[in-house]
């Protein structure tokens, strides 16, 4: 997987694409900056979402949401381990209160 472009670079390319002269295409700008046109279209769409112009999940929330989902998965796994341990211990033949050890 290729390395992601720096945030400043993406912001600059999006700004240039937004402020382009009439007749200049997004594909030409993408070629000038050495990125794939579809990549630039995705950056433009995400910039609209981040600005609130389009519905969607903003970039910062997307990373936070991913971290939250990982944490939820971990907690669910821990709960399952505790549930199984409780079931195992409840079925184990533990010595009663009245028994004495020899």
C-alpha cells in the first residue's frame, strides 16, 4: 500500500483545485501534482464533508470512530472471557464451607 500524502500537501492540492481557472480540469491539476485524478476527487469530496457542505463523517471523527470500534471489540472479547470463566467456576466442584482440609 502506498504511503499516504501529507495533510498539508492534500490541503494545498484541494485549494488549487477549488480555485482553478475556468477550462482547467481536475484531471489536469491531479496530473500536475502527480496524483491520480480519482484520488483528487476523493480529497475534494472529503473536504466538502469536513466543511459541512455534504453529509458524511468528517476525517477526524472517522479516525476516532475506528479507535472506538477497536476498543469495543476488545471489551467484548474480555466480557466473553469473563463469562466463560464464571460459567466454569460455577460448575467446578469447590470444597464446601463445612469441609476441613487434612
